[in-house]
């Protein structure tokens, strides 16, 4: 046992850079999530109701804000970090470890994501912050019939 101690120490020391690397990964900068994973999740699940960047400019549900519109709000990061607890999402979104609001059946097709995937979505939405919003041209009031 004693003889192998130096070897074990050497092994531990050789692991130091890896451990430091892992600490960086676990830091808030590392927890920022993957833009590409976030984009894929948003296109698959969120674009049913929201316009998601350039993916479905004419899609979504008219009454539901586009992601690029929400990303213009000063507190949009918080809104996306907590969207799963904001109406209407708890009615149809399941997150392992997050209790359901009620046992009523979901009124929209259910889907499930993890909290890590919420970080991915947030990373992706940050790329929409500067995306211009196309607005419909409105006729001036006095030209309406
Ligand atoms: C079945 C439709 C539907 C799906 C699917 C959906 N949303 Fe929403 N979402 C809504 C509606 C409707 C609102 C507007 C709620 C309101 O104005 O009260 C909304 C609002 C939001 C908001 C703003 C919340 C607030 O309180 O400001 C965020 C952020 C959001 N959704 C993110 C997402 C993300 C991310 C996904 C995909 C993982 C997603 N949504 C999927 C319907 C949906």
C-alpha cells in the first residue's frame, strides 16, 4: 500500500490540469449551453407556437410572440431561463424533477426537456437579440374604410 503511494500521487498530480479544465466547464461560462443544441430544440418543439428566428418566419401562432421579439425585452434572459414555469408551458411541458402544476390532461401535445436543455435554448436565444423584426406595414388610420 505504502509503495504505491508515490505512484498514486503522481497520478493525482497528472490529473490536476484535467480537474482544472472540468472546473472551467462547470463555471457559469461553461454552463451557458450549446447554441446548436438550443437551436435544434427550439426548432423542434417551440416553433409549433413561436416564430423561432429565421426557421419559420411565417409560422407559429399569431398571438404568440416570436423569439426575436421576446429577445428585445430587457429581461428576456430571465424569461427564457424560467419559461417552463411560465404560462402556458406548464400545461404541456414536462421537465424531469420539476413538479407538474396539475394532473389535468395537457391541452397541447406534451413534450419533455431537461434543465440543461433550457441552458442550450438560452444560449441560442442570445443569438437572436440583434435580429431585426419584420413588422407588417399598416395603413394610416384615415385611409381605413
Ligand atoms: C403550445 C404552444 C407553445 C409552445 C409549444 C411553446 N410556447 Fe412559449 N409561449 C406560448 C404562449 C401562448 C406564450 C404567451 C404567454 C403570454 O403572453 O401570457 C408563450 C410565451 C413564451 C415566453 C415568454 C414568457 C413570459 O412570461 O414572458 C417564452 C420565453 C417562451 N414562450 C419560450 C418557449 C420555449 C423556449 C419553447 C420551446 C421549448 C416554447 N415557448 C414552446 C406558447 C407556446
